[in-house]
């Protein structure tokens, strides 16, 4: 007799988006909400602290400041407690999913793993971590991915990476793009948004919403911006986000760009983020490596603001259906400058067409594709 019992989906992630902003955490919180709207019961295990008003079933385990062994033990212990009433496991961060799926009854449950980026490679690229640390992280990723019944990637580029670099059977990989909250991210009054941000009513405005880390290519954007200003001196670049490179990037901008032509906004709230997109003529994602998709391209498009992106990873997937000229080579500041200058001249998709493009990425549709995977795995494992 099978020991499985009808139960709920168990989601294992990293942090809550309000505690640590970022695409991975926003994706997780929006997916959880969309699944609940569609009637998929779930529990979610995350590192704390949790939100002040957590959604049903969310459990915050410890805190990100706790020693790593404590965090890992917390995930393992809590997973053991809910294993009997779990029918499918969905892991969104390999490290925290490792012990639960190896050392509890969850090892016998169907497993979905979301692969949004190579954790080990990003650590090496962004922080220059040593070979041993990178090797351990890669081993964790490989162990979790290879146990998966289904691996979900955001783009075809990462589907190929999972197969080539981690040895996952391509037939077990499903490509599902991220969704966007079309109610939260929506068109609005551009002039009102510019007033609220203290941006001039006239002139070209570009926005870059990124973690300020090496692979994001913000230095490439700053070099390109210096060229844009030659033809469009009234232009303003808004950079939202924080990270290890913030000070060095601010110093670079101060050395090479006129005062008033750029602003570093730091971390911004959800409401401020919407206003930033509405104020801009275009957004920019100049990443140079390791991009799974780039959720900001969809958030921006939902506000009616097209994105100029570099041709790396899955970034083009978020814009090429709108306008292929929005894609430029990664690390090429001259080509990026020319495309932004043409954007300042008005050569961009209009805001109505951009908003219409985003409608295909509603969270309702994306969550429905996830539920289809969960239901198939339940049937194949003999669960109701």
C-alpha cells in the first residue's frame, strides 16, 4: 500500500519578497497567490521573518541572519512534520529543498524544481567565490535537479542549460515564462508619475530596475548613457535597486555623467516601482550573463513601457514578440547607446501595444500551467 495520502502542495522557497526584494522572491509570492485564487491548496516554507500578514499556509523558518545549519535543520524539521499530508513538492531554491527531499518522507513524493538561474555560477560571477564553495553549490543543485520529476525553467535558454550543464533529461523540463500582476502593474498618468518622482515633465526618461551586481551590466548602461546625452542632454536615467556594486557604480556615474542626468533610487516599494515604470519612456535590462527571463520586462510592459534588453539567456523572450529591435548584444555599450538614442527619438512600440503584449503573461494563465503539471504528477503517482 502506498504511504501517500491526499494532501496539499508543499512549496519550498528562499525569502519573502518584502524581506528581500528580487525577481525570484517576487515570482514565488505571486505564484502562490495565483495558485490559491485557482483553488490549489498549498503550504509554503520560507526563511523568515515572514510578512506581517502572511498568506494562509506560509511558515517562516528562522531568519536569514541565522547560521546556515540552523536554517537547513529548520527546513528539514518542518518538512518532516507536513510530509504525510503533502502530495507534491515544488522547490524554488535548491539549497533549502535538499534535506527535505533526501531526509524525509518527501523523497517519495512527486517533485517539481524551479530553475531560475545557476546558483553556483552566479556566486562565482557576482562574488568571486572559490572553487570549493562553487563546487559544493553546484553539487547541491545537481542533486536536487536530478531527483525532479519535472524541472520548470523560464526560457528555452535555461532549458538547454539545465540539460547541458546539469545532465537533466530534456523531456523532464517544462518551459513556463513568469507571470505578471496585471492589476498592480498597469498604465497610468505619466506626468503625475514624473511629478511624484521629481523628474522633468519633458525629456527622455529611461529606468533600470536591477540588483546592482556584476552580471547585471549596469556599468555598460552608464557608459552608453554618456553617449545618449550627447544627442539628448535633457535625458534622465533612473536606477532602482541595491547590491554590492552600488557605491562603485555611483562613483562611475559621478565621474562620467553630468549631475541631474542620473539618479540612484535604492530599494523601492511596490507602489514606487509602478510609478517608476509609468514615468519612463523605456526600461533597460543590460545584463551580460545568466539571465533566466527578466521579470522586469513584463512588469514594465504591463505599465505600457517597453524594455530594451541584452541578448543573453531568456531576456529576449520577454520582448522579441513585441519588437525584435529592442534586443541588443550584451556588453556592447555603443549598440545600446544607439538603441536608446533611437528610443529617445520616439522609435519604440506605443504604450497601448506594449500593454496588450503583456496580457499573454497573466498570472492566472501561468498558474494554470503549473496546476496542470501538479495534477499530472498526482495521476501518475496514483494519488487522487
